[in-house]
C-alpha cells in the first residue's frame, strides 16, 4: 500500500483501535493533520548553504530541505503543499509548541533539555561543534587558544551554551540571531571566530574558500533530529519511519553527496534511528 493510502487507512482505524503502532493518534497529531489538510508548515533556515537555503529565485535547497520533503511525502504531503518557515535557532521550541510549524528540520540537535518541550524523531545526521576562522588566523587551533578573543555564536543554540559552560572565562562571547550575521562579522574582522556544527561551517567555507577555513577539531557531539510536538507519539513514529526509509533507500546519501559533498566535507555513516 502506498504511504498516503496507508495513512488514510490508519486514520480510519484509529477511532476504534490502536491500529497503527502501539499508540492511537490524537486528533491533532501530525499524521492526522497531514492527511486531513494535505498541508504542512516546516521550520528550516533560509541562510544555511548546503543545509537549507532560499535561493534568489525562491527555491528551497539543501540536505535539511530534502529530509523535510522526504518526510512530508511519506506523510502524504507533496512539496508544493509545504509552507517553509524561517525559524531562527532561538525560536525553534516555541515555533513547535505554538503550532506555527508542524515539523522542525533545522540542524536541530537532540538534547534532554529540549526534549522537555518538544519531541524528536531521529537522529538523521551526526556532527559536532568546531570553529570557523579567517584563513590567515593560523594561530587559532581550537577553543582553548581563543583567550581574550571574540567568538561569535548564535543565541539559543547548543554551540553558545557549550561556550558559556566550558570557555566563558577565556573568550568573549558575542551572540547574534543568525549564522550569516556571525560570518559577516568574521569577514569584517569584528570577531575572531564563529562556532557551531562543522557541517554548517563547511557551507560558509564553500562560499568563501579564499577567506575562511574550519579549524577541524570537534569539541562536541551533535545529533540532528526532526522536532515535532511533544506527546505526538504517532507523529514521531511516522517521521522516524520516513527517516529510516530515506537512509535505506539511498536517498539520504544521494542528498548529502549533492548538497554537502561539494564543500569537501566528509560524509559520515548514517546514524541509528533511536528516537522513534
Ligand atoms: N545543532 C546545534 C543546535 O541545535 C547548533 C546549530 C544550530 O543552530 O542549529 O543548537
């Protein structure tokens, strides 16, 4: 049975039985909304090259965009019926809890703290935090030798939190709402380094290879999950199945090779989908 038809069948059955997995679908579950309205609003970023970017001619491209489209299509919603929402890192939780977005596919690390507010399906990608510096800053080899220097991070991210927890004495943390602001400040010489996940940083290097480089020494582990409303177990299971299928079908790797490969980033093996 095709995905959409299966979902429709499940929806008819959930009124009488826990037919689609071990949990019933609450009326406002992601699955019910997708089938009922044939529409989804998905939170991404509009300014992260390789991961999710709105092009000048209004298209959305990148690995996160592909993951979002794949999941939506498995829920029976084709890409023409997706509304893309530009979610700032610091508003990801409230964009989900307020119902502005149905799903969040925005380099969103699964953390225990966030799990108190939202649910995650995944992970769908393993990465880690690193530093972006100007090509000529050869003396910066890791966060420990940023003493007295300015480090840019984006508010509401695990990257900023990690700097505050571990390196706050040594570095001057500058916080901006978006990565593109940090990169502009770095290029203008207003900060000495930018920190976040290396896969995000690789996208900015690809745009300015003659000016920027990634230091190449990870100092955290990040696992990206798809965020959705807490308590929607049916929705989480459906999204996890879609991620698993994207990985096993080869579409996951093809998307990474197409979107992330050109930056020279080493594509990691697919993660085990544990949040399901
Ligand atoms: N993955 C980290 C987080 O979710 C940092 C990158 C980002 O802003 O998405 O906070």
